[in-house]
C-alpha cells in the first residue's frame, strides 16, 4: 500500500526535492507551504503533488491542515518537518522578533507538525518522522544564534521521539544539511557565501536532491532500526 507522506515547506528548495523523491518512491505526498501561492501552484502543475497552505508556526492551523490532508489522502505514515526560516543577525543586533520568529517556525513548528500526527502513528504501529536540522545546529554559526538554537533543539526532539516511538514501530531521525544551493543560502551576502564555500572540502554547495536521498532512506519501511540518528550531508565541512 502506498504510504502517505507530509512534507512541510515541501514546495520549494530542499522540501521540494524531498516531496519529489518521496513521490518517486511511490508515496502519496502532501506538500505544505506558508505563503508563496505562485510557487506552490507551479510546483503542483509540474509534479502533480498536492499542496496545502498553512503556517507551521501556528498549532491550530497545523492541526486543521493535517486533518484535511488525512481526510483527502488517508492517515499520514511519514512526516518530514522541513519548513524553516532564517533571520540572521549578529547577536548584539538580533531583535526579540527575529529570535521569536525563528523559534516559532523552526522549533515549535516541529512540535506543531508532528504532535497532531503522532497519536495515529502510535495506534497504527508505524511511523517515520524526519526533521531537517542543519550543520549550524551542530556547530553554531556567526549571525545565527536563533537558527542554531532551533536546529540544535530539533536534534533533541528526534532523540526523544525515537525513544518514545520505538516500541510503536515509529522512528524519528534528523538530517543535517550543510550549505545547499537553495534560495536560503543564496540570500547570504555573496562575499560571506564565497568564504563559506571556500571552507567546504567538497568545494561546492550541496544539491537539494542530495538531502532528499537521505530522507528517502530514513523513511523506508526497511529502515526501522535506524532510530534517533542524525545523517550529516555537508561535503565534509563539519564532523560531529
Ligand atoms: N566570523 C567572524 N567574524 C565575522 C563572521 C564570521 N563568520 N561573519 C562576519 N564577521 C564579522 C565581519 O568581518 C565584520 O567585522 P568588522 O565589523 O570588524 O568589519 C562583522 O562581523 C560584521 O558585522 P556587521 O555588524 O556588519 O554584521 P551585519 O549586521 O552585516 O550581519 C551577517 C552580518 C548577517 C551575520 C552576515 O555575516 C551573514 O549573513 N552571515 C552568514 C550567516 C550564515 O551563514 N547564514 C546561513 C544561512 S543559510 C542556512 O541557514 C541554511 C543552513 O542550514 C546551512
């Protein structure tokens, strides 16, 4: 039976590559997006993947959206919490708003996305949870106190969920992408970006598909003993 997969932030960047990879694996995929209607419509047109609009930072909206996805497609077997934002600034310039926005989306957003799906996974004795963390949750990053805090927190979430879900056939794992060729990385000032790339032994940015392949592995029915782990895909930029 085809698995049903939900990918937050699944119509652009790394999320779009994940949505496509899961469809390619035979899953029925729902991709969420927060605001860019045009990109979402184009994505659906190109891929046939259904998109749903809600803000992952909003618990009630997430719960209602997930109920709609399950009414349309069936119970969700696979959830990929990918939606994330940056509000980079050196700490002395970081505003409480920049802190809160990033926490609400990247950290609380994971709670909001997984929590409504979790009881059904427990009942059905199967689930695959993947959270897209970041190299910068592992090593920290100048200008990203807020983002690094959320991405490190995401690793704590999966390690805890893994322990709670294991006896119900649920796995929870993280992928830590390094610097990937997406709009998010392209928004970094060019000079800063060049110096970052110079520090990547692979000598290049990663491709979204290289992250999607990690997710496709983790969500496989046969990957049930891989639980609470972190896959780093960063071109040898950083080792845990
Ligand atoms: N290490 C040490 N010093 C650094 C530095 C670094 N990595 N980056 C900047 N600086 C220094 C500059 O040299 C400069 O020093 P001087 O004042 O002595 O000249 C100073 O910090 C810059 O300070 P400013 O007050 O001018 O900083 P700013 O307000 O312009 O903000 C910034 C700078 C927004 C943090 C900018 O450096 C930046 O965007 N950095 C990139 C942060 C980054 O890597 N973001 C990742 C985005 S992609 C992503 O998040 C995806 C993922 O998961 C990997």
